[in-house]
C-alpha cells in the first residue's frame, strides 16, 4: 500500500510569509505526528493529531499550528516565517490506537527554505 | 525530551555484525524502546522495537538488558547500505510522539 505522502517536497518562502505543508497518512492510519529537523537541533517533535484532535504538543511557539481532517490527512502551518524555520519537516503516521504501541512510518519530508 | 544516550559515531566492517549501544537509565516500566535509522535526510525508517524481551525481525535484533536501562541493536551482517544515523528512542505508552536524541552515525567500511 502507498506510504506517507508529503507535499510539496521543496519550498522557498520569504521571511514574514506563512506556509502550509500537507501530509497524507497511510490508508487506515488515524494518527499523524509532525517533526522539524535542523542541523543544530536535530529531530524535534512538533505535535500529534488523532481523529482530528491534537493529542500531544512539543515545545514550539504558537506560530506553528496544525490540523487534521476527517480523512486523517493533516496540514501544518507556520506563520510569520523566520530564517530559523528553514528545516526538513517530516510527518509520520501510525495505526496505533490509544494505549497500544506500534511503529510509525515517516514520509520523505518537505524541505522548507526561508530567505 | 530525549531520554537516551548513544555514541556519536561508529564504524563497522562490511559483512560483520554491527552492535549499536543505547543507554536509557530513566526508562519507565511501560515505555518502549524503538530504533529508527535515517539515510541522508530521508524520512526515518523503522527498524525494531521492544518492551522487555529481546526481539528479532528481518532487519535486526534488539537486546534489552534485564533492568531495561540499556539496549543494543544488532545488524547481523552489515552492508554499505546500512550506513546511516541510528536513533534509539524511548516512547511513552500512549501517543504517537517520538523524542529523538542525537543518534549514532554508523559507517560501514568496505
């Protein structure tokens, strides 16, 4: 079956703009989580959505937000972009129900460059 | 926040077993140990996970010490394609969030 799909793969934005990234999880998966990867900070957890509800949130400013739709597709939005937001943004989907542990599958990421 | 400690880098000869250690001394009784790897800024790839028993799959084996304070990922016959950054992660029992540490950069040498 198809894997996790993230669009777009590459994006260039200007400081102060906003950006929306999209993630389509594996069919049947209801949990989607988002991560930011930078050379300085490594891979950092942003937030997780399950059944359209934000279930967990990492330590990021309010400029970073997300949502999940009824078909489990998720979007994340970054407003008022800063140069430091340049990063690889990854999403992961999981079929785990609350209280169960199973693997998460990552997409190939969206490379965002802020100039 | 990451609760694991891994050596920053390791080398392994092609065809030999690669043993990657991980310390997780503050792990709770219901937290799982997961291993992922990332090849050159691609999305991380799931390898294996376990709670307290040793686990094996087609990619690797996971050995967890009896006190669960450390574990070792074993790639039985390393190939050049196993060159990657390997992350050991302690995952809470609920939720789909992973707190990545700095990982181990494994280089498989011909």
